[in-house]
């Protein structure tokens, strides 16, 4: 990566509880990802998320209709960017699990945490009320490509077998817990589809799918999908990848702490569908903040590296487990 590319990336870790992302409140940042997942590295110094003070409520709450729209567009783009990074880290963990001396039980717990993070990003990106989702998300997406689909996401292919329940990891108990987390992910996906697109049409595609006279090649579609979410592929290192994740999780933490998953400034009279009213989904929503912190733990290849005065795998697992409590 040349110096020009390095200067274009925002990789400075959070230094305060104030908004430091995107140049303005609910602004966006471009994301740089490697062409494929990278092996995890021991990070050493602990990146940390900083919750906002109580008095930050007024400064982080959208003040008018334009800023409400900006908030939901921020969630849509930034939540997807965070998901892309989580998929890459999950791919790395699945590769580690294939090594002869791998602690597959610990890796299964970390994979479960990452899948939970992906489920929360599904809820986060699809949090607008139905009318707002149609206007702010689906209509702009349709102008970019009427048949847009998440199947074009470059980083999803290597984790799809796990999320779809076709790959197991860990001892029977850990494998069962991971499989249940993957099932919950699918339930959430079905639930948000019913919530924001009651017609049953795809979350992204327009109702009348257009046939292309000359279909684009798969690689072109992947480039298009990356571009929609302000993502480019560069030969970055693993630390740069994690720094970008931390910046996004910090911004999401500030937003979700002040505005909640469903902001009162854009309330809806429609009830959530049954898929999103289960006890498991309610517990998932309640775990949002703890899971954001735990995701950073999962990004580190060194057991216990994020726990002061401890280098034990047990301490690391305790931090991850907070996301499930």
C-alpha cells in the first residue's frame, strides 16, 4: 500500500468519549479490506471502546428529519462495513481450527461471539421504520442495481457454510451452542425482512426484478457491492484491519447507547414480527454493548491479551462470555 493510500485511511483509535468518526455526526468513512482474510495477530496493546457520558445525549440525538435520515444511512453503511470485517476475522478463526494443535473449543466460543456480532449488525442496519427503510435504503440501493443481493458480498462465501449450519466446531456442547447462535442469526434475518419489507420481497431487490441483456461478471458484481458500501481492496495489514473495526464499533457504541436500537426520534407504530419477539432475540438485543466489547477480544490472536494482569485463556473467555449473559 503506497503512502497516498495510507493517508486516505482513518485508523486512529478512539481517544475520548466524543464523536470522532466521519468528520461530522453520523458521517461515513471509506473502508480498506485485504482481498482475502488475514491470519489473526497478537495485538498487544488493548484497543478499547469508550462509552459516552450521560450529558452526550443531546449532541448525539438527531435534531431534524435530515439528520434522522443521515443516522439511518450511517447505520446501513457502517454496520455493513463492520460485518465485512467480522466475516474476515471469522474466516481466520475457521482456518485456525483446522490446525493440528488448535483449541477448537475456545475457537468455537470466539466464532459464536462473532456470529452474534453479525446478528446485531443485521438488527442495527435494518433498524429504520418500514417507510424510512423503503425511502432511505431500498430506493437508493435500487438506483445502484435493481437486482442487488448480499450474495455478491466478497467476504461472506468463506463463512457461509458455518452460518448456514453446515460446519461444526468444538466439542458437542460448544458445537451445539455455536449452531444455535447460527440458527438465531437466520431467525433475525427472517425477522427483519418481515419487519421492513412485509411484502416478502428481498431486503434489497426491487419488487419487479429486471432482466439484464448482458449480465455482469461475478467479479464485477463483487466490485460493485464493495463500492456501494465505500469499500476498496488494498494490501493492508491485520492491525490496520482491526483499527478500522474499532473505529466503527466505537461510533456504533456511541449511537446505540444514546439512541437505542429503535430511536425514539423515528418511532414506528408497527410491532416487531414474532421472529424478533422471542426470548433469544430479546437477550441478543440486550447484549449489544457487551458484545461490541467482546468482538475486539475475538480479533486478538493472543489469549488474554486484552485482560490487564492476566494472560490466561480463561480470562479471555470470561470477557467473550459477557456477550452471552
